C-alpha cells in the first residue's frame, strides 16, 4: 500500500525535473520558500501534514536515482564507458567528464518529455487548475510514453508475469511499477549491443598490431602501447564523438 504522501512526493519530483528541463519562462520554475520547525501538534491533521512533508523529503532524496532509472541517462553513460574501454585510455576522459556529458545529453533527449510534463501537469497544478491526483496522472503520462517506446515487449511481458497481474488489454493498462524495471533492462540490453558494435573496429586494430609485433619477433612489447595511438588516430579521423553522440541521440527517436 502506498503511503499518504506518495503522490505528492512523486509529483514534487516530477515538478523538480520539469523545472530543470522545461523551456518555460524563468518565473514558472521558481520554487516557494519553505520553513521547517518542530512544535507540539494540537490536532491529528497537523500530524498527517508532518508525515506528508517527511515523505516528500524522502522521495526528493531519491531524485538522482529516479533521474538515472527513468530517463536516457543509463544508456548514454554505459555506451560512453564502453567507448573509453575500447580505446584503452583507462581514465581518459575522466569519470566526471563522462557523467557530465551524459547528464547534458540526457537533458537534451528528455527536454520534449519534461516540457510536456511542465505544460500539461506542473503549470496547471501550480495555477490550481488541477488537483494532486490529476496532476500526477498527467505528469506520468509523457514519462510512461517515453519509457514504453524504448521497452521491448519481451521485457514487458517478463515483469507482467513476475508481478502475477492480469494481462492488460492495452499498453496504457500496464502498471508503472512494471514499466520501470522493464525499461531498465531494455536500456541495458540496448547499451550493451551498442557497446559491442563500438568494440569491433578497435578490436580489429588490436589484433592487427599484435600480429605485426609477433611476426617481427617483438614478444616483450605490449601491443596496447602500440595500438593505442592508432586507435586514437582512427577515432579522430572518423570524427568519432560526432558519430557516437549523434547515433546515441537518434537511438531514442
């Protein structure tokens, strides 16, 4: 059973993400001031309100995990990590740079989705045109649409069977708690497929360099020392960053 503060907390997370991504006027993303204090509760309603605030703060602390799990971030950061390992540059680019690039690419890919959340759910809710329940449902709709578009039917069917729920009549009837793990494992599979394709040309370079060194009798020279400059040159000549980033963004279309 969900806690009383679940939907307000989830709506607060959607509002926070939408405020970051939405191409709305600056004043639309302003947040109200919040003052917290501890005092005796005179009525039961005050206790319920305190519990809701606690639930909201708890869910907000999970916002980074939600950003990773329900957006394009996982696929992007995994592919970029595979690319670094395939080139063999160890810690170059550094982790901070890869994560930063992944975040900004995630902002770019998710901008239309969170723009819809902002215009269809957040702004009507802030202007008192929608209640919490309606705003939550409208805010989740674009996010569910994005996740379902990237999710394989096989993965979705797996979690429907594991959840022991009745087979939904339409895709809109699939519960969100089933959609999210299905989306995650679909993203992992896609990221590993892209990573495998990235590895192939660099693996060929390693094999060629190793064969040349063996034929020259240079057994003690590590092939990686010789192959890395060639792999870097190959990556630069084909404009690798342009191809990788372009292909990643287009894979979400």
